[in-house]
C-alpha cells in the first residue's frame, strides 16, 4: 500500500505543478485507475473505522451509564477504560506506524472486553451499597470476593491475545499487540 500511496502522491504533485502553469489555467484534471481507487478506498476505510471506533466507545459508555441509571459512572468507570484504550492505540501507532485496518476495526471489541470487568465490579458494588454497606466496606468485599477471579480472567484474556503475537498473519499479530 505504501507504493500505491507514493505513486498517487507523485501523480497529484506533478499534475498540481502542471495545472499551476499559466498555460493550463482553468484546466481541470481527474485521475482514475487501480492505484487511485486503492488509495482512496484505504483512506475512506481508515476514516470509517476511526469514526466507528469512537462511536462504539461513546455508545458503550452511554449504554453502561444508562443501564446503571447513574451518569457519574462515566467519570469513574468508563473514562479510565477509554483513556487506556486511546493510550494503547497511541502506543500501538508508535510501535506499528502501518496500522492494519482490520486490527483497528476490532479495537471496538476490546472496549467491550475491558468494559466487562468494569460492569462486573460496579454491579457488585451497587448491590452491596443497596444492602446498606458503607462504600469502603463494599469495596473490600468486592475485592475479596471477585478480585482474584477477575484478575485471573484478565490474565487469561491477555494470554489468549498474546498468543496472536506468534501468528503468521499480520492482522492477528497486530490484534495481539493492540490487546
């Protein structure tokens, strides 16, 4: 794809320089062909994936807050999840500047995976608070009763995605790295 983008950029640069000459004032030029279509398709797909990733994150946060009927959940539960995802995407982009569109498209699924732990903890916390426990006591009970299981579940998920790092397909390697 890098060669395709370089070729299209060169064509656009040359045609732009030619159209700037006085002899070609008022002339318009449209390009077509496989390289132009491939570059345009890649750009559009990348924009759609980024837009869909952000919209998915927003919808997941909204649905979670709505389900708990507490909009402050967004601040102390969803915001850390989103910040960690965007930091992971930033580190991923630094490590792997050639983003694989499929891996980026599956990042919305990672929001759901990360959000599952948050929902589990919040559900138990609000249940304990509903039974009259003080906030600190409710947190202690949650950590004692579910902390180990959630930690092992997170480690198992991490191990499963880490196995993708050894796959032959670049998409799976990218997913393992991103996760």
